[in-house]
C-alpha cells in the first residue's frame, strides 16, 4: 500500500461531475475497479474513488459533488496537492469472454479505464438527465437510457458477462436478473485498507469489509473479483 | 527518551496492513470478546465536522479463534502485541484474560471497559479489572471512558483493583444526522465520537489521572500531529496512541514520530515532560 501527495494537473466539468486529474507520482494505477482514497481538503476523512482514467503519468477520478468531501475534491485546481492512497481492494476479473458494462449515474466512473483494458466492449448506461448523461462521452460504445427507463429494462436477452457499477437499487436489480454479474459496490469508508470495519456488507450470516473483499463482488455472493 | 507510539484499538488491522503495523512500537488488537461477534449492521460510520462517529459493535472472531489463528500471525510481525479484550460481564473479561495468560506473544492486555456501542457489563470498571487481574499475571491496561464526571476517581479504583496502567481515552458517545432526512446516519443511532474534536477531552482526562495515580498512561484522542502527541505527554502520558488519524493517513506513525522529535527539540529539554513512567509490557 502506497500513499503519496499528488499534484492536481487539471479539473474539467463533465456534465454535473468533475474529472479531477492528478500527477501519478509513484502510484500504480492498479486493476480497473480498484480504488484510491483521496484526501478531501478541510475534512477529517479521505473519500474512496475508483480510477476513471490512467492517462500518461496521470490518475483521473470522476467526482459527483454531493457532500462536503466530494465538493472539496471537485473544487481542487491546478497547483493544489492532496494525499492519495492506493490502489486498494479487488477490481474486476478481466478474464471474461463477452463483456457488457452496465452502469448508472456516477457509477460509470470506473468504466473508461475498464473499457480500455477490455478493448472497448459495449456499454449500457443509465442516467437521471441528459446533463448527467454527458459522462457517457467518456465510455466508448455506450448506449444511454434516461430516467424513467431502467438499465435492467434495456438489457439484451443474453447479456453475456456483465460488469456493473451504479446505485445500490440498480445493482440489486441486476443481481436478480444476472446472477453471474460482477458488481462494483460502494459503502461509507473511513480508511479503505481494512482498519476501521466501517464499510462492511452482509455475507454468509456475517459481515465482510468491502475494502478488502471488494469493492467488486459477484452478484451471487461467490468469491470476489480479481 | 523516545516515547512509544501505538495504534488505538480498533483503528488498525495489523494483518491487513502489516507495513503500517511495523511503523508502530506496539500494535494493539481490535477488541476480542469470548464468543465470535458479527458486529452491528451498517451504516456504521459517519464523518462529522471535527471527527467521526462509529458503531462497529466489536466485530471479531472470538478469543479461541483469535488465539488459534490471528495471534500466531500477529507474533510474526515482529512488533510487540497488546491484546484488547472486552465483554458483557466480569466473567467474559476473566475468560479472555485466562486464555491469554502466560502467552509470551502477548506483551500486555488492554481491558476495553468502555465501548460505547454495545451493552455495558453490570459490574463496575473496578470489578471488571479485579476479575481480569485474578485471571492473569500479564500487564493490564484499563481503558476508560471520558464520559464521567470524575475520571481520576475511576483511575484510583481500577489501579487499586490491579490495573498496571491506563489507556485514556476511549471514544465518547455522539450522534450525527443526515442533512436531508434529519434522521441518525448510523443504523444504531449513536456511535463513538473520535478525531480532533476529542483532543481537549483526552488531554483533560490524562491530566486528571496523571495527578491521581502513579502508573503509566497511554494517551489517545484526536492526535493528528507531533504537537498533539507532545501535549498528551506533557499532560502526563507515557506513550501516545493514534486512532482516527490512521484512517486518514496510513503514514501517520512515521510522520508524527518525526514531528514529535522536532517539537521536543524546539520546546527544549527543560520543558520535556519528566513524569512519564516506563510502559509495563512483557
């Protein structure tokens, strides 16, 4: 596990989201679906983000400014620097034959990097509004559906190997339709490296830490991602 | 003399982050209970303006699985291990301490007498310490809650009951609301408040207890910098433990150690705390 102070290289709006680009320093981009803890200036705890893009010498994160921490991070500008720890957790298992990326809202964040690793597979993305859907421009071969249409309604009959990230209800609905799907889940997280036991999810009658066992988990509860 | 830096119990999994564990002088385990515990349902944590609240609920494997599975791996880290034990009755503390008694992989036992997130034992802190003392000759540190009017009186009682040292302080009960719904953010409602907001409270507790008892004190509560650590030492702590800061910065032990050395040098030796007792540890 590595922690470094990384300089902000840029920050661009993508619809309502901020694409925050950091100089990579000595940090490895890791596997798609793995995550990093980003310092939120002025806040006590860092925030977890999956890697969105790994440009040359860069790590980029897509941030939805919905709370104190995410607003502080999306306000970062060139010249700022923040503490970053990662990559952390288990990412997507990339040994899939017919990948289909299924995402909703800010859940599309890991897809640009994932899509690159998988050679640009088809993607099915759901958004609340056309403004939010501007984030689809980051994902090659994306079909977009807008609220009230659900991604589960737009799924092909034979969806293949589904790799998904999005809001909890979307992932739960997908898990019922595609039990073999890989789901990148989310939970409130203080540390990201197994120390706080805050990010647990139920499994086998108990709780497991999503930062250690996930964040990518199998929909049917068997095993974990890569 | 270099002051030891520990982690606060429940703020590091040395087996998940061995590289962080090796930057500490002593690692303290998450509290172990006699039986396995699933812990509290999520949501378990929430950030607040000056800290965070948690309600983990002592999730853990139980003392037998801990001794059989975790302890051998902890011993291989090469860092002295303190085991935090807890429970819901004096017999629980006695059972855990008996299971660890005489085990040379355990440098000391910390008695979690003050978890804010589970039912309290019916006995007093002193009675719990006495039960633990009867079960083991391993050094015992009593971890007290800051939520009491006269913590010095508690300190005298637990020392009289056989505690070899004090760990000050545990978290204090706090509540955080969701801004939109005005409902508690944690499923259990209240949680243990920690982080920078706890710092002046911890300082007051260490200061009061250091004047009341003549045993080593591990000071903790919102330490974020070497200056914070120095203040706890000045208040009478012999060592400092890091809690919430480890969540924010896994490199905090090395950073705070070097900041502490610089702060000490800047303040000067005549101001360096002299009361500090050597930690009792096997």
